[in-house]
């Protein structure tokens, strides 16, 4: 039996569909924004029709962790979980629920989360309670890159090991700290990995999520400490630099894999938790974070695995976050818990043969603006604010030509398919909250 691969699952935060050069992104003033990720795509497999499970962060992370539709769990009804939920016993990932890391760990993998958790706060919830052996990063949705304080002003940087999660102080720019801890983890796991004990590393950056701070912007931290949403600042230039800092860190990680002789048999997957926000580039898509239009949910997906994936490949297979979680279990030869059957579908056949495609209907719903969506083949059914739309995404990625009146039967069939799927999910709880950080008073809406 071939040695099982190491797995690194990299997730950016609020990265737009076209923010990377390999997805059509423009160069920055300083040069290429994402040369490392562009090389990973060139030497691996790029998906053009890949989606996030949600257009907002914590619901997607529930799906990532469980390989199931996030709507099955109460905490994922929050759009998103906010810092005010600290101390809640209900708003988080239940420790008893099987997860990607808990299943891999039971299957013989070492497991670690370096970076953002955003699935509830200790003592009721936390990474070490859901399958990770090690953890370094913030628990909340967004923190200052220098003070590591959350929206509430509370310090939010943690370290977990030997079964204990505790708050942790460490100086430095958060993106760089996350990269450094990831490199350290690979170096510590390398000998065991070479000897047949593989590792699973979740590398969840907070970049390029607000506040808009580059490595050289430490002086901004005191200015924005009372409002790290940073509505008064930022630019496309600082935003691109933040992506570049993340890209540099991924480059150091890839160099560490190469130096340790692990690059050939390590599957590296890269994506974003949802579409881009204020300064992102989603071209040619419309919308962004919080929207079920394409710009809010279609995201980069890159897979790099030299031992299996031939370089320079591209796939139009439709897929979403939870499919990748199912894929990683399949790659590792680990079975799901029968009590919690997966909604995700393995993409391993596509990794082996990128020309292969299969039918994969994808469903979404949002409390915010009563949104719903179904992507099925070339077609997409979308509802926003009680308005129904029908788009042919293959010919109209920008969702500008509403074909509902021209194809009423198709619209009715897709609407009914969505209703049937929705009936199989728990309803949205009456007390579920939507947390918006900006409005038309702050900036013109899309």
C-alpha cells in the first residue's frame, strides 16, 4: 500500500475570485500579488467552478469541519458568529460531532490548526475539542494584526496543546506568525511523516480580512483599536499587499516541505471561506461577501499534489467546500461516521483525471435578505429579497440576463428542487442573527 499523503488545507479569509494572478488578478504597484499560489496552480490543478458553502465565514467553516451542509447545526445559522457570543453554550461546533480532523486523527493522522477557528469559544467549544491536537490562532472572526484584539477589544490569540487551550501573547504581524507556526509544525512532524505517520494541517489565515493593515502598518493599530472593522481606511494597494504577505508565507511553507522531502506526497489545497469584501476583485462576477450571487460564493480552488496531479491542469467540475472535506477523508482512506453521513462528495477521481466531470447540484440559503440559490449544471436559480431569477451561468457569469420569463418551466422545476432540499434541512431558528459591518451610510452598495 502506498504511503498516505500529508494534507495541508489552506483557507484565506474574504479572498475574491480574481484576487490571485492565476485567476486573472491584476499586478499590484509592487509587482505580482500571488506568485507562489500562481506557481502552485501552474504545477497542479485549478478549479474554475468551485464554491464556498456560504458567502460568510463561520457557516462555511462548519461545512469544512463536518463535510456536511452547515444548516444541520445551530451555530451555523449565525451569519456569522460574532465576538459577542463569547461564553455561549450553543453557538459553536459541538465537540461530540465528528469532524474532518477528528476522523483523520482516529485514522492515524497528526492534526493541527494554525490560524482562525471562528466556531465558538471555550469552554464549550474549541479546536482541541473537535479533533485537533495543536492550535495557534484567534478564536473569533477578525482581529487586529498587531494587537491581536477582536471586535470587542478583548485580546484573542490562543495556543492549544496537550489538551489545554489558553490565551497566548506573542508579538508580531499575525499573518507572519501564522506562517511561522505552520513552518515549525511541518518541521516538527517531518521525521514521523517520512516514517509513515502523516499529518493534517489546517492553515487558516485571517488575511486579507479587515483591518487593512500590512506588515508595515503597526502605527494604525492604536488608531483603529475601537473599531477594527476599519471603515475609514484601507485601499486596493494595502489589500493586495496583505494577500502578498500571505503568499510569501505559503512560499516558506512549500520550501519547508521541499527541504524535508515531503513535497511529492503532500496534498496542498487552497481556497477562500467566501467571496471578497470591500477591496477585492471578483471579476467577472457580481456581488461579494454576504451575497448568493456568484461573487459571494465562487472562490479560488487550487490543488497541488505532485505525486498524483499532473501540472498545468484545469477543471470545470462544480464543487463546494464540504466536497473537499469529503475528498480529504477519501484521500486518507478514512470512513465517515455512520451516524453523521456526509453531504460532501469526494473529488478524488477528478484529482486523478481532471477531464472527468459529474453532476453536482449545489444548494444554499441565507437568512440575510431571504436569499436562496441552486446551481445545477449550466443553470442557477437565485432568490434575493423575494425576487426570483434564473441565469445560465455558462453564458452569463455576471448574472445580468434574467431568463425567468423565457424559461418558466425550468424556473419552476429548480424552485421546487430547492424547496425539496430545504425541507430536508432544519429551519432557520427564529433567534438566528445577521451581523453586518457596513451599510449604505458607510459606502455605496453594490
